[in-house]
């Protein structure tokens, strides 16, 4: 609990929550074209439904074709030049074919769907790139270099291995290095995820981008800027993001073969009758009918509405799922990995236990400790003061307040000297009399007991005699144990805990929430390695985290879920889904909803495939009238669309919540 009476200046604090540059929606070309296409479609549909002149709504819908279809059409032609048939080109051709036979509204709707999908993908990519760039601004641009002639301000990028820099109170550290002089506490949550500042003294390692507390440090640089831990986090996120960018919907995995088969079949339906002597008009009409009834419009709509409806339903209940691909993948999860701080816990310490010595009561100890801690800004100090106020204790005034980096705080309360700090105060020279007393030995034993429970031990001394040991811990989310149990039942395997915190603390928390596998003291790249090891064993891992240190693992996992309340900008952008209200019970629920959406998709594909099969056979074997073909094609689209929209109902979410515990693994 090391602090000062005044809040230190923090020149780089604005970078601590991620990038300062925000992507403007309409700065992205795909967003502008999709918005224009959607607006034109809405205007055209309104004009048609209100009885407007046909030239008006035809013009508006054709303009929708142009604005929304030119880019995927051009990309499709480029792919065709590379001997690849892109389904986007096929959709544009199908939309044009629909317009050619009078179904211009259906074609325009297809254009809008594809334009919007492409725009959302471009938005997600751009925002992630911005967040990765913003991560690199965590480290300050300049550093105070110590030379033989004194101090010199230099660019952080110009620091060389072996340089010694001065880090003043409140500054962010400019480079990875080792402390050669001084003592302070460092907030390194951005790197390790630890909820509390860590005491640092001579010989300890520090990381670029972490925040210094109240002491001054001299740090010897041990890595160049491009090799720092924070730079490696950015590289890991980019690498994992490029890997996951290749992920597609199930239906998209077969679209290439289907597209080629459909084009070949359409040409055959047109050419073969001509060779056999059929009239050109009849052959063209049959081929056009075949292209309409065989086009994958219904298949695409069979897939997208259930997934989009599930996304909308989850969003209403506090879970933002960023794409249909993610909603589909969530249901395939077989293992969940949790971060600790800010995910299973709230990231705010609380007083859990008080062990008194001599004849002091708990209230007496807490009253004295809170008095000395009150001027401090340390998270542990705030927890002690909160505990005193919850008990209704009057907190007396303190005079001669002082703070010692790495040790604690002291002051005079009711005429006596009170010290509150780490267990190191028991061996300080200033407390030599206490170090020889039986109370000091008892306090040391209590410290060991508290630390064995995974809690932070804080010693309280009154006139240099230890009078109590406080145990503080991070607050576990009340719903954590229930969510872990539900996920264990749902996926068929217990979640794993991946944390940068120490092993004792992590094991204690895991035991409380029902997790049996713990991997502790992990840096960001260690978490990525752990996720990849799990997936290497055949698991499909959903990673849940909140801090910048979790971003690479979220990007590497099958699905990454961020806690929205405490999540950093980079984490929120990197994650595939965000728990907006920080309610862990929604995670097993959204997995169950995804499974149901997958089942609806399979049912819809069967319906759409059945309709396409019947209509295609009818057209090839008999004579399918074009209006009847369009009716059958559009009828199948309506049926699968309505079936998918059932997932919009609130009852679908309630059912998912109920199934979260009952469902077994897929």
C-alpha cells in the first residue's frame, strides 16, 4: 500500500485505455456503399408498396444494385481472372437475373445483404488495426536518459540496450529493463493482468508501458523498443487475427464447388437443348428458370437469418456477438479458458480477514489502519477504508503521514505511531524492537497463513509492535461458480484458468469457483501458447478475458469473448464477442443459443435443399413455368426466413438459459 498524499502526474495515462483514434464509420468505403444501397432499397420498396410510379421504384432499386453490387461484382471479376469463381459474383449475376424476369426487389435485397456483410467485415478489420496501433502508444514517446553530463530527453525508440533511464513518479516506463536503483510500486496490469501494483526494487524486471507509482527508479534498458513485451503483444494480435480471418461459415466452405456446378449446369441447360434443335427463346427461358431456382439465395437466407436473429437476441440480453461466423462457432466450443482478474473476479480488492494480536479487537485494528490508509490512493488502502466504513467506524484524523515505496504508509493517530504495510515492515531497521518480540514471530506465522490462502497479507503496527495481520483478496463475481458449473456441463469438460497472477492466489480462486486446471504466472505469449496447446489436443477453445494482456489469447482462440465493463479498447476490438454487462451466466447461455441456431440452420438447409432439388428436377425433366419456379424459390426463402426469425423471441433466450446446464456436449 504504497502511495503519496497527492496523485502523481501521469503524462501518458491517456493511452492506458487503448487507442485515442476512433474509426469513423463512414471513413470506410464499404460502409458508405452499404449505407447508400440500404437507403436506396428502403426508398424503392416504400415507393413500390405505396403505389408509386414503376419508373421511380425501378430506378431506386437499380441504383441500389449499382451502389451495393459494383464492388463485389468487380472483386468477382478479378477473382474470375485468377480462375476462381467468387460467390459474390454469382450473387450479383443472380440478382441481375432476378431483375431480368421482373423480381427486382428480391435481387436488390440480396445485394443489400451482401453489401452489409462486407461492410461489417471491413469495419471489424479496420477497428482491430487501429487498436493494435494504439497499443503501441502505451509506451511513452520519450525517456529521460542518464548520461555522464546529467539528464537528457531522448526518443524512446532510440534507446539502446545498456542505457540507463530515470523513471519519475507517475511516469510510464519507456522500455523493458531492470531496476538498478530505487524502489516503487508498478501497475503492470496491462502486461500481466495482476489487479494490484507490484513492488519493485533493485534487480527486478519492469516492462515498457507499465505505470510507475510513487518512487523514482533508475532502469537499465534490456530490450529495444521493437522487441518489448508490449510490441510483442501487438504482433501476436496481428498474427492471430490474420489466421482467424480465413474462418468462414459452413455454407461458405462449399460455395465454390456449388457455384462452379451451378454455372456449368446453367450453361448445359441452355446449350444442350439448342444443339438438339430447341428454340433459342425456349432454351434461354429454361436456363433462366434453372438459374433462379438453383441459385443459392435460399441457401444463403437459410443460413443468415437464424444466426442474425440469434445475434440480435443475444445483444438484447447483454452479449454482443460480432458476426454470423462467430455465432456459428460458439456452439462448437468444447473447452473454455478463463482469465482471472477482471473476468472471474471484479478486479477490486476487498478485506477478507483480520487476525489480531495482543488485546486489540478487530474494530480497533480496522479503525487505526483506515486512519493511516485514508490519505493513500493505493487499491489496498481503499479496500481497508471501505471495510471500516461498512462497519460504521469513525475514522480518526492522521498527522505526519508518510509513504515508503515497497513498504507501506505510516502516521500518528491519537498520539501513537501507526504503520500499515507489507510483511517487510516486520524486518525493517525501524522496527527492530518489534522484530525481537514474540508478537513479531506470531505476526510472521499469520502472514504465512494468509498468503497460503492466496491472499495479500498486510501488517498493522502500533508503536512498532505488530497488532494485526489483514488478509485482502480480489472480489469473486457472485455468478462465477454457477457459470463454471454450467459450462462444464454444457461443453463436457471443465474450464481452465489462465492467469498472470501468482500460483497460490490463482489456485485458491480456482478452488472456490470449481476450476481444477490452473496455469499461473503467464505472460501474454504464454497464454497464447496455452490456448494453442489446448487446441492442439483437439479442443475448440473459447477464451474469456478483459485486459490488454489477454488480447493475443483472445485472437488466437477459436472464439474470444471480452468482459465489456473492464475490457481495454484493444481487447474489446480483438474479441469476437463482448459480455456488455459483465454477467458470466450469459456465456453458457449464448453457447446454448448458438447450438440452437446451428440446429435451425441445418433444418433450413434441408428445407432449402429440398425445394431446390424438386424445382431443378421439375425444370430439367418436365416443363416448369417461370412464375411457378419463382414462386417456389421465393416460397422456400420465406419459409426458411420465418423459421430463422423464431430465434428473435425472448423465449429463445430463456430456453437457452435453461439449456445451459442441461445440454451435454455436441
